[in-house]
């Protein structure tokens, strides 16, 4: 191998192990603490649909299944919110409301209009917890949102 080939390989390795400048800028920003007891009193969490978590909405979309994960997660590709077409579809993981009398399962390929709300919470496992116990395969620890489907809206005649 010649000198130039070695230099190219080393350069490629260095580039692949460094973070892009925008990522470094992201990490340099100080994090602002939000205390859990201030949620729903002084702060309001806005979900991917641009509405507060917990607000009941009417959404229209197509149920899909994410095939490339072990869990085969169900999501809804939302195209309408409260009767208004969205500029871009929004993908939200979804599940039926636990006490639903009308929807027991979301079937991939099904297009539906439903009453639902956005929910959210911490998912995953913190790195420190895994270091102190046992390592498990996870996608990380962070806040995520999902859609809770209450009931199907009857088709208008």
C-alpha cells in the first residue's frame, strides 16, 4: 500500500469518528431544567401534531407497521387533523386506548378517522442504570410521544 492510500484510509477513519460541527454546537447549548411538577401548571407539552398532549383530537390516517424492528411497532401516518389536511403527513406510533369498546386492534393498511390524543413519557433505559446492573440492547433513554386511539369516528353519510 502506498503512502497516499494509507493517508486516505486514515482520513476516512478520522472523519467517521468525529462529530459534525452542528452536533458539537448542539451539545454546547446549556440544558434548561423543567421540573415535573411544573408540567400542566406553568408549562404545556406540545406534541408532533402541534397540539398539547392530552387534548382529544380527530385524526385521519393510514395504519402502518414498522417491519424493520423486533417489536413490529404500529404507527399511523396522519394526513388530516380536526378535518383539515396536513401539509406533510406525521408518523406517530399508536395503540388503542386500554378501555376502548370499539377498537381492539389497529390493522396495517386500514385508513381510518379516529378520536385520539397524544401522550408522552420517558422510554428506554439510562446508560448509568445499565452500567450499574447489566447491559441490555436498547435505543437509548429519552422522551417520546405516541398516539392513543379512543374510538373510530363514524363515516358521514
